[in-house]
C-alpha cells in the first residue's frame, strides 16, 4: 500500500467476541483514522486519534496509537454480524494527504 | 446535506473512448479527492484539490485528467485507458481548512459510493 500494512488480512469471529486489527505505517503523521467499507462501496469514517493521543474510545470502538512504533490498533468489542466489513487505517499527513493501510477483512458469524 | 454523490455508478468503456466521472458535494468542504481501488486492495490516492486548485498528483498517468470547476464539483476525465485501469474510483471530500489555527479540528474524509469502471 502507499503507507502501511494491516494485520490480520482476514479475521473470522463469532458474534459477541472482540475483534482486534493492527496497522503499521511508515512516516510521521498528524493523526490516524479508521474507516470501514462494506463490499465495494464507499468508506465510512469511524474514529480519529491524534498523534499526541495514546488511546481513544467511541461506543464499541477502542483505538490505540504508539507513535514510537508507528503502529495503531482497533478493537471492536461485542461484535455483531452487521460489523462484517473491511476495515482500513488511514494516516493523515500535511492535513490534506491521506494514505490507507492494506486493510483487514472482518467476518462476524451469527 | 452530508453526502458525496458520484455518477455514474457503473461505466464500461473501450480503450479509445473518452468519458468522465463526476462527483458533487454540498457540505462546504474545500478539499476533494480521487482514489482508485482495485479488488481486495486499499484505496490509492490519485489527486487532491484544495480550494479548487490541484495540490497533489500522485504521479498519475496523463490519461486521467482531473478537473475542479467549482468548490462543489470534481470531475475525472478518462481517455485512452487500459484494461488494467478497471477499478472502483472513489471521490471524497474533507473540510480542508487552510487556517493553521483550525488544524486542531478533525479533517476526515467523506466518501461517495464510487464509480465502478470497466475498460474493455
């Protein structure tokens, strides 16, 4: 990808379980964001964490950022079948430049 | 209005055709983007317009020609494409505020649903 990698590439879990996906990036950032994409549609913004923050919560989402390791993780708690989608991290540089990681495809089985 | 609208949803064109993809937003955003996404890959940044001026071109071949007629519209003109250019083309917008004092605010992308392009 233009910026970094995500792992795992694919993740399959049961409803009610937690899902964790990781993102690594290459260069310094203003902030890091997570987006969700349902089967070939447009992406939807989920959560943003600034470079001077370490952890952020929003509903069932928890994101962490470690700038020394250039990595972030997204935790989705108590997953639902409706969470099935691809998840991408995006690094924000120079305000108007956004690069996406390679993505994690999440399948939540009912 | 919190939407980015892309037309057409699907486009099939030959390698000698000239066509255009269109994108429109009415959220007052001043930055607009084109991304290309191949199957099972992440979106790849192509172009960024900031205040109707092209600010980023990620070394995109000249057969792709972007245009920003005004702050609400973004076009991508296509000419002499190759079959490997077949992909989902995503338009996005963001506040794109120039004022450094406002940069502590969130600059996030709002995406359209995409235009799926097939080049024969």
